[in-house]
C-alpha cells in the first residue's frame, strides 16, 4: 500500500510541475494560494519533498544510502526524508488549526 501511495505522490508531483510549466492559469492560481498562506504552502511543499525522498530512498537503496552529516549525526537520505516528513506533519498539525481561525 505504501508503494502505491508513493507512486501516486510522485505522479501528482510530476503533474503539478507539468502544469506549472505549461499553464499560466495554474501558475497564477498557485502564486495566489502561496500569497494567501505562505507558511502553510512552504510546510506542505517540504512535506511532499521529504515524503518522496523517503519513499524513493527506501525502494531504491543506492539513492537512499547517500550519506549526510548533520550536527555530528551520520544519516542517510531516506532517514532525513522520514524525519523531515514527520516534522512537517507535526508543524502542519500545529499550523493548520491556528491558520483556520482567521
């Protein structure tokens, strides 16, 4: 089930990029949404990027085993993607209710 979700997220990302390149209306709509809520847009963009790097890092080991050193910790790309995804989920959980009160 996780594999299917990852493929769907990747396809959605590719569809989004295609729309941004080819459609001025889609670009204008995205920019308007970003201007309305820039924090939420950044959190959701990071969440998608982290999930996709986590997903493809798990299913394609040479991609996922790229080493990074952050604050003395030696982590692989899939671990950074997983940690970032969970952090974005938590941040979005905090941001969303406070943003909807306005």
